[in-house]
C-alpha cells in the first residue's frame, strides 16, 4: 500500500515538473531572453600578483605602506576604514612613534573621559579609523573588508581602479540600456557597469612615494589593493604560518596512524581472527 | 549488547574494579567502542564517516562555545563583533574559520554517510530505527546550519533568513502569521537574531542526544557491512578496538588534513563574498543563495515555476523541498529487496549512481541564478530525484535479479568459509535466499 501511494506521489511531482518544464521550454523557444548588458559586457577581475598570494606568501611591508599612503591621500576622502585601528598599523612595519603621529593626524569624535561629553580630539593609537562624512550623492562603502566582500578580492579592486574607459559606439548600439547616466562612469568591472565613483587614480605621480617607487596609476592601484587585502585579513601571515605547522604535524601523525593501522590489521591477515590482540 | 561472543569486561586494577561497581562507565565504553564490541571484519573506509560526523559535532560545539563568549547577538553590533573575533580576540580567527569550515566539513561527512547508507542498504530491516534517527539528526543539522549562517548578520545572512522563513509564508491561510511568529516581526531583525542565536546554541545538544539514540539503536543489531550479509558467527567479526579504532584513527588523520587545508589556506572558498557586507534590508543582493550544502534542496524549491491546479508554484516548491527529505522516513518500506548491498544489485546500483550525479547537478543549479537553462535542468533533475525514491526504488526490487551472494562475511573476505559446506561443523542457518 505504501509503495502504491509513493508511486502516485512520485508521479504527481514528476508531472508537475514536466508541466513547469514544458512551459519554460516553450517560452524559451518562442521568446528567447535577450542577453543583458551586464552579462554581455561585465568583465571578470584580471590577474594581479601580490606578495601575499599562495601558500607561502607573505605581506610585502613596503608595498602595504605605499598602499596605505594611497588610501590616506586618495581613498580616505570618501571611504572609511572603520574596522582597522591605528595600533594595527604596527603590522605594516611602522614603529610606535610613527603610529602615534599617524593617529594624531586624524580627528576623532569621542567621549571626554572626565565630562562624558562628545568632542573632537586628535586620534590615539587605540582609536579605530574614524567615520568619513561624504557630502555627495551615493554611499561610498567602508573599505575594511572590501577585498573579501567582492568576488576576485584584490584583483577586483585593481581591475576596478584601472578599468575606467569610454563606452564605444559599438557597445552603445548593441546595448543602449547600458548607456552611462549622468554623474556615472563606465567601468565594465563594476557589477552593473556604471559606477558613481569618479576615476580616483587620475594620473602618474598622484602620490609621491617616499621609497622612490614610481607612482604610476597601475602601481598605485596594485599597492592599494595589497593594502586592502591586508585590512580585510590582517591575520593572513599568521594563519598561513600556523597552517603549515599544523599540516606538517597532521601529515606526520597520519603517517603514524596509517602504520599503526597496518600493524594492527596485519594480525588479521595472518588469520588470528577473534583473538584478543597483543596490543590490547 | 551485541553478539554472544563479545569479549567480557574484566577490570584488573583495583581502582577500575571499584569504579565498575559504582559507575560502570568503562564497561559501557568497552562494550560500545572497545574490545567488547564485535564488528563485521570487512568494513571499508566508507564506514569511517560515522565516527567523523561525531568528531565534527564535538568540534563544532567546542569552537562554537568559544565563539559565543565573544559574539554579540544584537543586530547593531553582531557584524562588528564577528570582526572583533577575527581581529582582536586571540586566535579568534582560527576559532571562527574552524567553525565556519567545520559546518561544511560536517555536511560533507554527513552526505558521505547518508549515501553510504543508501548504497549498502543500511536503512533496511533490522536497522530502520538507526536510519530514522539519522534522518532526524540530518534535519536538526540543517536547522542548526541555517540558524548559524544568520548570526554574522551579513547580507546573505539577512536575506537567507528572509527567504527561508518566507517559505513558511507559502502555507495557505496560516503561513504569514507563522512567518511573523518565527521571526518575531515582519522582517528579520533583532528579535529574530536573538532567538536564532539561542536556538543555534541549543540544537547541537539536541543533536548530541539523538546521536546517542542513533548509536544505541545501531549497537542493537550491529553495523551493516559492504556485503550486506548479517553476521553469522565469531569469524565474521573482529573487536572494534584495536581494529576499527586504528582504522578510524587513520581516517580521522586524512579528514583533518583536508579540513586544515581549507581552514588555513582557503577559509572563505566555501562562503559567499556578500556575507562580508553588513546586512542591509534596503538592498537586495543580485543573487540570494544559501550555503553550498543546501543547494540541491534550493534547486528543488525553485524548480516549480508553474501553479498546479489550485496549488501556487511557491507552495509546490516548498512542499517538494520538505518532501525531498521527509520521504527518507518511509525509505525502509519503499525498497523491499531482501538484498542490502548495491554490490549484489546490478540494476539498483546503476540507479544509485544516477542519483549521485542527479544530486550533484541539482547542487550546481541551486547555486546558480534562477534562470534558463538552470531551471530546465533542475526541473529534470528534481523529477528524477522523486522518481528515484518514490517510483524506481519500489519497482526495481521486483525487476532485478541480484547477483549471487557469498555465504558469509568470512567467505567474502577469505574466499572460503568451512561452515559453508553442507553438513560441516554444527548446524548453520540457511543462506539468504535470493530472487
């Protein structure tokens, strides 16, 4: 009885699906969906090689410091970095005095420890990067986690920063709906192709690196991408170091476990079945 | 417990004798996972996944309890408290990645465990209760996994909660009140987050309770084995310890290597980037998908695109999604073939591998956008899923001529069994009749 009921139940679901499938196939055949502009024109993040890539990768402190400089001088005008504290910058190779100086350049609105009244004061190493008040239209996202919050990570940021370009007439003819609106900028790496952020890196030499590296647009984009990989995953180096040690140990322990298993089961191969083993 | 030839527990040390009289806990362990538990001698590595699932449960509880010490279940600060764990709590990043990837590892292990049971007919009599309790554990596990994914309060957490509780909204008449009651509001908010956290903390201990019942029920009849033939005598078995403790130890090592590779070197590979964006009720993500381990069921949910008679498409999808798991509860009575193991069922075996492929296809479609061709593919795959369990399985047992079974586990392993000769030794039960 239960099998007869189940067969009917199974046929009911299958027929319902056949109906859905038929309707779907019919509309797909008679009214094919035009490929959307996003699908046709969107581009996947291009390759970006960073020192922190790979199993044995490590952050390049000089590059992170350059990237931090780009963030401070360019990105920080609109984008906050609220999850990062000034004390965290020690991981970039800054010493205590440098961190105090960097922090004190910021203005932090905090409760006065005596009066409890909120007022502006210079930042301290324990402060997080302050919120950024953006006067224009739109919502520049906080950048602390941006390389983990976008597919492609650092490569996405690099591609986006260097991906501004003019819309060709051919593109416009094929996809008129993708036309860039007012105060928007065409960038095929952005999810809906038209981004509100004006090109932030406008020309070579926009920042002056203290280590003498030439500040080309591509170099600045790479450096700030590397920096944002760090802000999203500051424990990356420690994680990989720990991971190598853990994997080494596990490999060793597993080989031992395998040999122990072989040893124990060898008794069975000799045919002493059911006997209490010598190990017991 | 178990077979008459099970080794007795005889404590030698005075302390152990004293303990055995007051609280025979070592005796319990001896009979459950020690030398006092005879197990079929031919269990393959596919039988490691039960122990591994138990390990995952402990792992999740330990890492989860530590995370709960630092997490704040308040919608205003939940997201930042997770980042506090990642950045400022000592080894917090390890706890969180171990927990998040531990959930994925748990589901990998559980799916292997379930499909092992399907292939070898472990759900059949006399082990129906083991299977039924296993389905209960799986349902609890799904609930726990879903609740846990909401806690970081990222975009996918929020919209996942919205979609999944919305499923209850598809129930006629009482659906919406139920949805609002579950959420404690009209949309996921602080009330929902708080209760989800509370339940996420509770359910693993409920799972632990059902796991005890699951193992208890298992030990009544003992493990199934790759031949699917019941244990006949002592030569068919070996003591759990040291043989299977050693085998499980090696299996655990291999599991941990793969798991550690994910935790330390690709901890976000199985997650979704959008969940690193704080929850925003005003901005719907381009693609709302659950965690990968729900994708097959998500594909089933979305594959019903047309109303059937008076049943709306959404309700059909919800019914189908729940049915796809609930039908496992009647599985032991759908498959009436007396042969358990797929090794000896040539026709069933083929359908089994089609089902494996089918579920993988469903998973792929469930993780993709709800558009063609994925909808049409998942409609076919969902149809096969239901036909497999509800139509093919009941029928195939009648059509199929199983391959000859070995006389006993001993014969299957050693190639001969002295008791398999008629008249040899003492009287033995007749071999399993096939066909």
